[in-house]
C-alpha cells in the first residue's frame, strides 16, 4: 500500500510494478496539462518532482508536444527566417530543409530528436556521395533551427550541438586550377562559341557562377577609360529548388567593382551585338545573360556546349581574384548567354 504523499511533494504514488511515480500540473499555450516523473525509489521521484516544479515555476517548461521536426521546420522557416534574411538565404535554407532534412528526420518528434539521429543523418548523406561542404550546410541550418527551438522553450537542448559534420577538406586535398597556358587553350577553343562570354568573364574576372548569371547590362561600363563590372547581384535556385531568385551578392548589398580586361570587353560587345540581332534581345537595363523565355535560365549546362576543351578542362580555371570559377559546372546556364 502506497504511503500518503508528503507536503510539497505533489502526487507521489507507487505503481503496481513496484516503481514510484508522481504527477504535477503545468500551464501551456494549449491549456492545462498533467506531467509525470518516475523512478525506482520514492526519494528519487521526490527529487525529480521538486526539480520539475522548480523549472515550472521558473518558466523552464519544455513543451514540444507531438510537434514533429518537419512541422517545426516549416514553422521556423515561415516565422523566424522569412523576412529576416536575404531572399536568397531564405531560399537556400528552405531548399536544404525540404530537400534533405524533411525526408530523413521530418517524422521524428521534435522532443525525441537525439544526437544519434542527427549523426546518422549526416552519415547517410555523406554515403550518398554528397560533398562534405554540402553536409556542413545542412548542419548549419539544422543547428540554427534547433537553437531557436531551445530559445522558444520547446526542447531543453540542441541535438545538433554535440555532433560534428564531416570535414570540408580532407588532409592533402586541394584545388588544382588550370595554369595560364591551359586557360589560354581553353578560351581559344571556346572562341566564337555561344558561351564564350561566360567563359571569358569566369576566367578573367573570377566571378561566381551565380554572379555571372545575374549580371545586367546596366552593370557593365564598357566605354569608360577603365572598363569594369559592378557585381551586386547573384542568381540562386528558389525555394524547394524551383525557379530562380536574384538577390544581393554581398551582405551589405553594395556590391564590388571588377575591372574588365580587353578580351572581356571585346567579347561582351560582340555578345551584345548578337543579342540585339536575336530573339534574346533585351533593353539596356536587361540581363547580360538572356533566355528565349525571358523569365529564367534555360535547362542547358555549360558542359553541354560544343566547345572542344583541353583534356584537363575538368580542372578549375584560375581567376583574377581569390575565387575560382568552374568551367565545367553542371548548374543550368541560360540558353542565350
């Protein structure tokens, strides 16, 4: 027969299997709820109950309820991310969560998510052949989301905090860019091709692919004594990987000025002439890249061009700045660049 509970102990009672348990009341956004703690001895349960009631009285009540990771991430994207970051950043977060995190962890209850779940998720993604850098992006997004859940009092700890994503660069791994002779051979092979302007700007100016595809004619000052490009936008895939989003290329939104070489000026002028003669013609404020749809990049890739590239063209072309622009990227490029 169970002993009568003591003062300030709540509803402590003995179960039929010999263990002890206690119940106490909390108030949540959904109303009044009963919570339970259990243990092998009455003293253990009394200690747990005292701690739980102290947390309740101090506002430390974690109430994720039946909320799943997928449901929470949807809410996090809509309420905590959208409108607080650049549109391109939001699109990237949404793509990562819905493309990768949802299928693997979306059905797990938020309160039940453990470091083991997260570690297994990273390992699974690495085994599918995704790069360590891509998996690390998933880690960054998941950790941010779970950190917000902790701040909101939904969970007591962040399951991603104690998990290390794969290393981005393995020891000894390095980029092997094309040397100047190889670049010259590649660009000579690309001379007169549809994507010649893309290749020349990538090699001579060191622009990222998204920056190349977001350039507009108003960004190009070709007649100045020192011709230059104002790089202030970038093109990235939209939410859920559908469509495209143009956003600022830097956090400040001010952009940067990049000097143009004589070859770059020449190919841009030639490219503009071809545009004006074709169905891809845009006004002077239009994009340098253009597609016949005038809405989005067409589904072709830079590696699908008929250019006969050097045998080692799969390596990266050296850029004038710190970045290296890939000459064989599989990201869709506009049909009329």
